[in-house]
C-alpha cells in the first residue's frame, strides 16, 4: 500500500493571485512596503509566522502581519477575481488515485485547518484523504512532523510514502521524514531548487505523476 501526500497551494491549487493580494493588504495595513511577487510566493507552504519571519525578520510585526493577512485572505477569497482553481489535470489525477485499492491519499499544507477544510468541502473531497495535516496540527514545514503524523495516521512506512509538492520546504520535509520527495514544476519554486532540496524527480504535468505510481501493492518509487 502506498501513501501519497499532496501539498495544496502551488501543487493542487493555483492560489498565487489570492496570496499575493492578501500579503499586499497585510503589509499596507502595517505600514510596510509589500514584497515583490517572486519574494511573496517564495514563502508559500510555510506557516504564516514562519513566512513573515522570512519576509521581515525576527524583529518585524510577525503577529500583526499574520492577523492582517488572515482578514484580507478571508475577505478576498469570496471575490471571483481571486478564485483558487486546480492546476490542469490534478482533479483527474486525484480521482484516479482514490479509485485504487493500493493507494491512500493525504494532504500536508501550510494552510490553517479551517482553510483546508473549506477547500476540501468546496471541491467535494470529503473522505478522499485518510490524513490531513495543517498549520494548526504541527510545526511548519520543513519540519518533518506533518509527514510523520500523516504516516502514523495512515499506518504507512516511510519507504511506501511519497510527498508531492512544489517547494523546497516540501522536499526537505520528505527527506527528513524518510519519505520519497517528488516535485512539480508548475508551482512556486524552480525545478533546480527542488532537486537541490532532495526531489528524486520533478514532473512537468499531472499526468506524469501516474507513471510514478504503478498499480499493484508495493513500496513507493525509490531514490535512484
């Protein structure tokens, strides 16, 4: 049995416009210049406090920025201009994987528990994932706690667990947990950085992931 754990933002869901807009409002509310788009997206996947520490330093208004961001995000997410669509092919991939009896699926995301639950409800993913780890459940990526908890809940071993993500934080978390790290090229960190953080491969399309999970009981793809 394989456990395939997916990151959310930048891997399943294209949330970049919403994230950048919410960050911009948060910085403006606290009298600070907003980071550039690339810098703003570079911290996606981290918990909010960790993300803002990277952007403004330890002495910055971390808590105030986090609270401002939450307010802006919750307001903007209902605006059709900031819809969070799935990346091409990901809905079909999830549907194929959930139909298999040799694969379990999970989520590990820097979103809040409320945010990921809302997303699951929106896309009708209830009961699709045997484990869901959020920023409220464990230390921020790249700490391995989210993935270790996911494996424990699913009853999966590290050699049969795959982490699919778009950031170096996802790859480093997988490596620390002893799982296999697979990167996606359409997210917020470049392929070279993903390989540098431990990815065994970086796929260009959702369909390419299918070939990495051949049918039949057995361990996940091994590092080679």
